[in-house]
C-alpha cells in the first residue's frame, strides 16, 4: 500500500525521468516500486492456490487432468478426431452395434484413471456414435460404466493404489505391501465392478435390450437422427462438438513476393 501511494505521488517526476534519462537511478527506483506489488501479488496467488488445492499430489492430479482436457480439445478442434472417425466409418461401415462395442472396449482399455477414461473415451467416440445414430445418453452410460468399475476392479490402477493405502493400519495390514495383497485378493468380491462390465458388453452386443428412458433415447436417435433430445442442455455445448475445424491459411499468405 505504501509503495502504491509513493508511486502515485512520484509518477509525474518518474515519467519525465523515463523520457530524459531511462538508465538513471531514479528510473531504477521507479521500476522497483512498480514491480514490487506485482511480485507480491503473484507470490501470494500461488500460495493461495496451493493452500486451496491441498497438497502436491492433488495439484499434480488436477494438472494432469486439465492438460489432458486441453490436449483432447486441441485434437477435436484440429479435426484429428473427426478424421479418425471418418476413416473408421469408411473401412468398417460402423453400425450402431459396432459403435457401442467400440465404446465399451475403449472404456475398458483406458483403465488407469476413472477421470481420464470418460474424458478421453467420450471425445473420441462422440463423432463415431453420432454418425452411427447412437444417442448421447447411451454414450454417456457407456463412458460412465467403464470408468470407475474397471478402475476399482483392477489392482494396478489409481483406485487400487488408493484403496491399498486406506487399509494400511487396519487389523493386520501394517505395510503397503499387505494392503496391496488385500486389494488383489478382494478382486473376486468386486461384484459391482465385475457385474457392471459384464452388463455393459451384454447390452452393447444386443443380448440385453435397452429399457426405460434409454430405450426411448435410442429409438429417437435411430428414427429421427437426433442424438440429443430437444430442449436438453448438454454439459458440453453442441457448438463445441458440431463446429467444423478451422481451416489452415493458404501458404502463400505467409510468403512475400
């Protein structure tokens, strides 16, 4: 505050000194007074961010997820994901059944993080399922049911490590190795994850029919081609997913004659 008031009082003299003698000691003092509040503000802001997010591990997780989202959005806006979807449709002639199987399989393969899985699978499979007339409701269900169930079932994922750390200190689980062994031996009892994964593929393969609101959503998408219901407000706006990628400028515009 004192530096700011001193800057206001000294500004007429300082600006004249800057014009006449930019390397004078008075100019150096002027830049120091200007820089101090900025430096203090920036250092205080980083401290607030660290205290709000908790510890370094949580900051690392948040940073990874944010940068993954940026990467996926870049691929989407550049047209790379749309190009892959068009190529797959040309080679495989993707039907609604194939699109659902691909979504379920990709969700299982991307197993290491239940945050990254729906973020990645949803953006990659969205243009494919849209072309195959699979409703967004069905795609969201596929992404959701192949993220957490897979992570909690496999012991070498982020969830497996987290649960192994939680059980340390209970009963005879005194070390991290004992906690990891407990997670591995509990896999046959992970009924939620196992049954959910089995149900996903049974529905995708057509052995179990759609029912309830999901059946209505699929009938709407097949008959009218509307993958999103009228009047709905998706979390990801339609303008983000339906806009064509920006075309590159002509090479001649960067050249001089």
